[in-house]
């Protein structure tokens, strides 16, 4: 029965396919033979085959027909024309691409600047920065700043708020307690009153992704309490010749006429050894013999130790005094200075010796070896005060690199009369050097604070000079609020002050002034006595006041704006032109311009009267944009100096942007 049903269904379908509707479909062309009936499990499918000879089918040209067209003159011409058009088009596109490449503006050149080429740095004297000791705890250093104090301000964002990205910390090494950390007892340990090695590691961890860390390196001398010196006194090898010893007699003539930097003979008789040792500085600081290979290895080991702790750079203290001429010849008189003061001699045997430059090159090689990946570069920094020809030797001699940077001041004459001309001359002498960049400082722990030397009304102007010069700036703690010299401690904490003719450096090292409301200016707990008295003006001059509302034009905000401005390309690596106005030599102006980037015109009025000028002698575009004002609001929109001059008030700074 099932088979009969299937036959009936097929017959029905054939009948339907025979209807005229099928004839309308060109696939069938009236031939039902083109349809096949397929069954699968009771389902019926129809498969249609199209006849190759049907009207709907298409057959391409045969070979012979194609050859006829290939030889046809008309089609030959078409092919040739198309071929020519293809190559003409291709060549035209190639030429257009070349023209675009040649004529299109090129990306401006950017030198390969490392972190130390572009980051403003901040110098912190740990003992005077912030004390975190608490009452009731048996901790050393009550009233003395510590490493945790630096960490606390890092956590609170003080450095980030200023925009500085390199933190330079003065000596924290375990010391003999005579010269505020400069008389080292152990190069690989921390002075207990400041903290422990764990604090250095914590500081490194806190700064790792925020700031670079630079520390003091003190290779010239140690404390008399260092185990090396004690062993050398007793002639215990290998330490016998670790220091500069020369035969002499007690109360007799010294080996030569060399003088200590602080005055008096540079030689001191030692009763235990029965010889004299050299001390360029205090008698408690015997000079190491850095020509001794064992000593050189010790110093390299010190560097390697701190490099492993993650330190990014080292400031080599007293670099000009590292090595002496061991012929021991007397130095010639200079014709100046009083009897037995350092200035009375020409120090050609005890400063800037060729071997000192070689030492810097050795230490630089140690640092370069540790800089094994991009971003891990290390910096070797020195501070020297000499002529530029000699200064250049600290960077490089005999084709070998020494110091990465030299720290120096843009100002050496603090007389405000003719200050603009002095700054212009100084900058032209030492700053306009694209190869050997400088770190600019205004003061430090051994110099009078700049706000006291020249007046805090000049502070904004000098900050602009310092921060916007070629190179990078290094600011001593408190410069951001124009701290002044303070009152020295009684008795003095500075051993140098006890020597004839020497200043008391306590005045340059007074505690940081954080707050007007907290006792002890927020430096230490109210129950502690600061190690040096606070500055007398701390209630009106402090960080809290500088950050307060309505303090938009404070010195601290000026500092922050200038540091931000210094991140622009033309300030970082642009050419420098500096001069004073021909019509008013109290107006210092400077342009910084890198090829392909907007330039900057810096105008500083160091006089007592306002002045207006079109600054045509700067030879820049007349169209400027006002980007910085040290004590006022910015002018919006473009300024056209061909139509109107710019006026600048006394002791103030303007910066304009130009193309």
C-alpha cells in the first residue's frame, strides 16, 4: 500500500509540472525531463537540471574566437592604451608620494634626554627637614630631622606638588658627629639619629615610581674614628697607606706650606703613628690616599653597594680636592687674603689635579655598568667653583666621560646694582653650552640663603633665571618659600664656626618652616627643642601660608609654575640668547627656542621702576602669547608687539610664547 501511495504522489507531481506555469520558467524550457524526483524517507525533492543548449545557459568564447580578437587592431590599441595609463598612473602616484615626503613638515628633532636632563631636583638636609620622633619613645635624635620625615612629606605630596622629580639627600652616613655627616665612620650604614638602612629602603620604595634618588658621596676623607684610620694609625696592613701620611716632628716644621680650606696648616701630627696626616678640611677629617689602589677599590665598592640599594645618582663632595700632587712642593702666594687663610695661596698642587679627573671617570664607569637598561641611567654630579676651561675637564678628559653634571650658581655677585648685567655676563660665560649641561643652584647648606643675600623681593626673578636656563635646577629646601638665614644655635652646631674668620653655617641650616599654627613650625614635636633654632619669621613665612587660599602669587606658586614651564621642549633643549635692554640695563631678557617648537621670551625687571618695551632687539615674532606672570593675571589671546609694548613692574617676571 505504501508503494502505491508513493506512485500516486509522483503522478500528481508530474501532472503539476506539466502545467503552463512551468513553461514560463526558463530553467525547464518546456521539458519536464529536466526534473528528477528524489525520495528520502517519505520526503520528495525535485532536482532541476539546466540544459547546456538552453537559452539561459552561457558559454565563453573559444580559443580561436579569442585569438581573432587578440589580433584585431582595435583591441590591440585598447590594450596598449590601458597599459600606458596604468604605468602613468603608477608613476604619478610614486612622484606624489615623494613630493609629500620631501615637502611635508618633518617631525622636529628631539634629543635623547635622560631623566637627569629634564627633571628639577630638590635638596633636603635630613637633620633640618622634618623630625618624626614622638614623646615617650626612646629614640635617638629628638628635635633632629630624620629620614622618616622625608618619607612623610613624600607621602603627603609636598615634592609632587612642587613638580620636582629628583630628590637629593645630603649625607646620612654613620658619622663621627663632628661635621654634620661629613666625617664618615661607616659608608654602608645610616646615622642612628636619622634612621636605619631600612628607612633608606623604604624611601627608595616610596620614590620608585615617583622620583629619582641622589645621595652624597664623600670620597675625599673620613672621620678619625673610622676603622680604616684607626688601623692606619697602627700601621696595620692593608690600611697602613689608606691615608696621606708624611714624616714630620711634633712641634716642628710641617711637610710643606699647604693650607686647610678652613685656614691653618693642612697637616696634623699624630702621636700614635708619629707622622703627619693631611686634612684638607677639619683635622677630624683625614684625607684618604685616593692614589692607593686598595682605597680606590673601597670607593668603588661603596658605589656598588648603594647602586644595589637602588640609588640613581651620586653627588661627589669636594671633587676638586680629591688628589694632591705628591711631589709635596710648596704652593705660591696669591697676594691676597690674611695670614694663614686659604686665600693666601695659589692651590695648583692641591686642586684640580689630572688624577682627580681620572677618578671621576672610574666612578662614572661603575655607574654606567649599572645602567644596563634604558631608564636606568645613573648620574655622577660634582660641584666645583673654577673657570670654565677647568670645569670642562670634570665632564671629560682624553675622550673619557667623567661627571654627568656640574652644579654651579648663575649668580656670583650679590650686589643688586647692575645685577641684570652681571647675570647676563655670567649666563653668557657658563650657560650657553649645548653639550655640557649644568645643574643650577642658588644656595646650599654651606652658603648664605639667597633670600638673605639679595632680598626676598628678588626671589621670583632669581627662581626664573635658575629654572629656565639650559640644564636643570636644584633647589635647596626652603627656597620654595624664600627662607632666610636664621639664628645659629648656642653653642654652635657647626665646628667650622669656631675657627678664625669662618661663618657659622647653622644660619643656613635652620629647620624647615611648615606651619604657622603648629608649635616649632611643624618641624618637630612641641615638647622637643629643635637642634637649631627656628627662623624668626616662621609664623608669616611657611608652607601652610604659601598653600593657603588667596595666595595665588606666592613664591611657592611661582616656583611650581616655573617648574611646569621648564618641561616644555624649548626650555629643555632649546638655544639660548640672553641680553639686557639697550634702553634700560635693569631689564634682563632671554629667549629659549628649539627648532620645530614654540619659543619663549623671558623678561625680568631687576630695577626699581616699571618699564615698557616692544623688545624688537630680541628679533622674534611680534605675535606673542602671555604664559607666565609672577604677580598678576595673564593677558588672554594673542598680543601684537608691533602695536603695543609690554610693561613690567620692578622685581617681576613675564614669560611669553612665540612661534
